[in-house]
C-alpha cells in the first residue's frame, strides 16, 4: 500500500525528545521541502516510479543522512547535535 511522503517525515513521539533548536529547524526544513515537493500527495510508489539509477541513489543517500542527523538530535545522545540544520535538499 502506498504511503504519502508526509508520513515518512513525521517525528511522532520522538519530537518531544529532540533538541529544541534542531526541532525548530527541522520544522522549517519540512515547510521548505513541502513547497518544492507536495509531501501529502506524492507517495513512496511515485518516488520509486519517478526516480531511477543515480537519482534514486542520491535520494536514498540523502534520506540516510537526514535520519542520522535526526538520531543525533535526540536529547540524551552523547554526541549531541552536531549541527542544528538538517542539511540541504539534493539537487
């Protein structure tokens, strides 16, 4: 079953455990992303169909980096937040 991309970027209960500045920057990042890509209408199946080869690899690598950044932003993480910015969208 296809899932819209906005569901992939929801933090859920993890939001309350994030560094406050990082959480604010993440929300701004998602707002910016939503202006480029309508997250509530594009599904994971759409992405699989539209991206192939190198573009798909770049997208997946970017998602991995975003996930790693989010993990580092959790309160209590011994590494703390390396940056309050989630990074740039792949072009």
